[in-house]
């Protein structure tokens, strides 16, 4: 499991199902309008998955170009681009998470873990978290158990159960 969602693995048909079942914000509801027709048009342009679609509409000029080629409304494609871009979030600085104590963030930074993408692979399994604990000197319970950072005013609920692991994962799950 990688840091980013593998857009190649989500076919246009699967994405249709995702969109149909999603609770979208009002400005994104355009994606549900004429969904069969719009996604069929996308497929007629040899676009089979979200990765190919993402590349086709990756910036404003490409959106405009594809709107002309496909006949799809530019506004529709712009919203679609924003939604797909959201599946590929930019890595955040670990020190910016209020539920990660400053001393823990500094210990991670010393080993080169400044951003979430750098830390991701190191916290996926219990074994990896234990190894990280040994490398950093961060106690295992600071990586994998209940410990809110009371000094920053962050509650236990906000930290969830795991200061480093869950704070970081929950941040991405909410986006």
C-alpha cells in the first residue's frame, strides 16, 4: 500500500460507482449530472482509468483542450480535476500536526522524516513502528498508543488513539 491512491487501479466504471454513492458537496454535484453520458464520452477518448484521466486534465490548459476535444463542459472537467487532485494530497510537514508533540517531531526530523510521505512506510506495520521506536528513541507508546498532547490544547479525541499514526492517517482520510 503506497502513500498515494493508485489511480491506475480505478477504472472509469468503478469511478462512476464511487461518484454515484458519494455524498458530494453542492459545488461538486455537477459530477452526478448526466454521469453515464459524461463518463462514456471520457471513455471514447481512450481513457480507461483515473490515472489516464488525471493526466488528460491535469491543469487548466489541459482542461480547456479536453473540453474542446470531448464537448464536455469546462466547468465539469474543472470540478472533476479538483476532485481527482484531492486523491493525491501534498505531503504535510510532521511538525504541523498539533497532535504530535514537538519533541517527537524533532526526533523524527533528525532522521530525515520531515514530511508525512517520508514517514508513511515506516509506520505501516507494528514491526516497522517498533523499528522506528528503536531508531528514534521515541517510546513505542508515543508512536502507537493513547497519548494526547495536552500542552498544545489538543484533546484525546482530536489526537485519536495514536499520536503519530492516527493523527496523520485521520488527516488524510478527512480530505
